[in-house]
C-alpha cells in the first residue's frame, strides 16, 4: 500500500495563500488638513567684519552663552553665535580650524537645546583654544 503525501504540501500552500490574501484588507487613507499661522522673525543679515574680527566676537559671545541660559536668553545668544559663525564660514575655506570650531558650535547648540550649561562652558573653552590657534593662522596669512 502506497501513502500519498502530495496532498499535504498543496493543502498547506492553499491555506497560507488564503491567510495572506485575508491580511490584505481594504486600506483607507484619511486626509487631515491643518493650517498654521506661525510668525517667524528671522534676521538674515550676517555680521560684518573680517574673519579675524568675527572670530574674536564669536569667542567672546561663546563665553556669554552659559550665563544667558541661566537668565533665559540662551536661544537668543545662540542665534547670535550662529550668525557670527555663518559669516566666518562664508569667508574661510574648509580647513581643520573651520571643522573644529564648527563642532564646538554644534556642541554649544546641543547644550542650549538640552539645557546643559556645563556642556556649553566646556565647548566655549575648547572654542577659545581653537580660536587662538585660528587667529594666529588668520593674522599670519
């Protein structure tokens, strides 16, 4: 007597196919319409000055950031730092100074967002050392 095992795999395939097709139910996409009236007061004017002058302002402003955070003005001072940094980057080629200083600006921004004044102070100290080295190169050029 011969046992036919061929029917079991076919039955399993039919059952799996039926389950898969049932899983593909009707999809309904509901459109949600929202309106927003956000007023943005953005200053687009970059600070004027040579790269060396702006680096000095950047360094000095970086040390004002932590106390400004305590006074609730951290975001405003960070915006000023961003404007100074944008003006500096526009004047300089991409160098190790630009990369290192940019990293410290990013760390200060993260410190402001996370409300960590100690992180901002640490980044300002590093930026000070980087600025000293960068100023020597800028004034020597």
